[in-house]
C-alpha cells in the first residue's frame, strides 16, 4: 500500500502552518470510526502474529480501535503533529461521581449561561441559584454537597472551538489485548487533549495479553481529567518492553488523579527496559513512570517494574514519586508487586507524601499481597528529596525494601555510575553515560546490543578461535582487530546475507540488511601460521561502530576473554 504523505512545515501558537501542497480538507481531519474497517482492509498485513497489520500513518494508528486484539507493527516513523488539528469540539460534557470542594470543567473559558447542570440518576436539573461558575476558569461550586449515589453531569458551550487531538484506542469494553511492535520506530508529536475524559494515553485501557514494544513517543502532549499515561491510561495485565516516552502529561482533576510517564493506573502487567523523560503534572498519585498502583480488582495478575528509569520532572500535591506516586494494597489481595534495578533523576515536588522513588507505600494487615522494592537509585540533587519513599504504612512490617540508594548527580553520571550503581546490570542491560554529563542508558537506546566471547584465551598456531558476537538491533558492525596476519570468515549467519570486508589497516566489517537484523553471526578467526610469538594473544580493546536507520553510534568495548573449558 502506498504511504500517505502529509507535509507540515511548522507550528505557530499551536496552529499548523502548512504549505500549498497540503489541503485544509485533509490536514488534521480524523477518520470517521465507520472507516476503520476499510482502513484495516487496505493496510498491508492481515493482523496475525506472523503477518501483522503495518501502520504507516496516523489514520492507520487510529484504526487499531476496530480490532484491538490483532497484531500491529510500525512500518516507518510516524509524524503525528497533525493530531493537533483533529477532533474539534464546541461543547463540553463531563460527569463527576464524588462530592468535591469544586469541579473543574475542561476547555475553559466557557460561554456564560450556556450550561446545563443536572443529577444523572434523577435527571433533576439544578437551578442556577444552587451553584456558581467561574466562566473564565471553568470552575463550578455547588451550594450543597453532591447527594450520595448521584453523579453530577454538566454540559456547556465553549467560547472557542478546541482540538481534542488523537482518540485513545482500547476503550472500556473494547480493551487492547493485541500487540503493537514499534520495530524501533517513533511516533512524533502525538497530541491528546481530553480535559473531560478519564483513562487517556496512546491506549485507553489494556488487558492481559496486550503488548507494546520497541516504540518511542517523542514530543508528546497529553492532557486528561484523570488517569493520564504516556502509553496506557489503565493497564490491567499488558506488557511494555523497550518503550520510551518523551513529552508532557497533565491531569487537571483536582481530586481525581493518577498520571505517569508510561502508565497512569497500573493494575497488573510488566514494565521492562523502558524509560520516560519530560514533565508529569497532576494533583495526586503522580509518578515518573507510573501514577497509581492502588489495586481495585481482586486479581492475581502480578505487577513488575524492572530495569527502567525516569528523568521526568514530577509535580503534584500528594502521593508523588520519581518512579511511582502511590502504591497501596488492602483487602485480601494475593498479588505480587516488584520494583527492581531502576532509577530516577528528575525534579520531584509535592506538598505531602513525596519521595525520590515512591510517594506513598502502604500494605494493610488484611492484605496477602507481596511488595518488594529492591536495588534502585534516585538523584538526591536533582529531585530535592532525601528519602526514597515519602510515607510508608506497614503495620505488619511485611514490605520488603532492600538497597534503595540516594546518590549525588555526580555519582550517577558518566563512568562513575558503574561503581556507584552496581546493582544495575551494565553487562547485558545498561550502559553508562558515554558523556560525563549523561545518566546511564538502556543498551537498546544506543541502537546496538553487543556481547562477545573469545575461546580459548590464546590462539595456538594452526588453530582457530571463535568470537561469538550477538548484535541485536544493529545493521552494521565494525571491529578493529588488535593483532595482525589473521584470516576471518562468517559463520552461523542464520540464513541472513552477510557481507564481509577485511581491510589492510586491520579493520574487519560485516553487515546485513535491517530486515534481517535478528541474525546472530559469528566471526571465526585463524592466525597466520607464521606469526610469532606462539601462542598468539588476542586480548585488547575493540571499537564497535553501529549504524541503524542512518544514525551512527560509537562504543568502546573491552571483549572478555574466557579461559578454555576444563576437561
């Protein structure tokens, strides 16, 4: 299928400035839900695990709503800036379930006298004398408390037409249980402005079986009334792996809350090797990765956060943490909850219950849940916080907390991180900042993941040595040899077409097409039989240069030389 091309030159004051080739009729116009089935049918792929639908633009991303159990894969980076001009509305509609001091209406200012305020169950309309509204700020106050078991519904007109942006897919009753493989691509400029809506993100609600992996959201802008997450509003069992969020999230509800860089309300599932950066702002239950881990459904679905980090600035009024805002288990839950091998480095601020890692952590005596928080770090300087957890309630002393360490910024930057953050796996998962001003990163962020073994540790004359190099995500590998006069060939290419070049200056290159990057080739090296001394040592440093999507990264790797296995 031919990709649709939309060229947008720039934004000015939130408006799209487009060139003459664009058309007003198409620019930012969201597809009608009735078109989703047709959009899927015209996409490459069939939606199965082995033949996923290939997403190439925003319309196709939006059409996931048609089949939230299917398999999807990005075919290219997606320019989502047009979402700033999608789904305009002139009317506000919002419902409130709880009695509150005041009620925030989305998209202010609103037209004076345009409102209808009524109780949902009784359909009784309130007299304007029974409430007051600040029309400029969109704040409503009732003269009497909201009756028990009633919902307050407010409908009103907006002074200006407002763009609501992208419509999160996977709404309640049609939860996302499929797979979304970013394949290393990014979605740039996603805009979601749902000030009267709960459970907002790329995905509204995801459940067990849902997976999002190898996907980056950059220059993202999300606003919600409550439960605002970068990737998922409510996660009830899905997995996020190797995903990255960059942008801003704001939740405007004054009592409702929960917002996080990756997930707002995390009820079950896994976050692994993922990260978030930017700004997260709400009232309560605000976290750099996850807002709320207060579990409301009695399910044994475990919750894991591991090998992940946040550099977000995180701000709220209560229950605010650099990684997670609120964790609480009560009643007879049998869940397992675990945070391991993670860190946070960003400003963290709240009026109460604020910590470098977690805002509030509670386990009631009647709960059978297991909570463990291990081997994680926070930057005391940037966060302004000296405690890992702001407030702990654990009357039975059953929460398992181990090795939570606050460090200075200097202790976490550059190569200093390896010794100061030694609980992190810098061999397989993490890499220290290549620049002295950088925090550790996940190895997949650098476009390559390299491990190598050399057996034996010396090469006797007329024998071969195998260097096994696993290089996921890399389309090109270049290794400087540190000895001379050797032969080389590629083996174990797993069916990939591997191109090999050996240069006179001692450089060896082999590369294979992007589409085949999962291949795991090995280099077999045989020293020249006339080389002295004997045996020939191969210990040394090798420069690894990888290229992925035309971006080049330089890493200096010291290959570990393993002794021969004893017989």
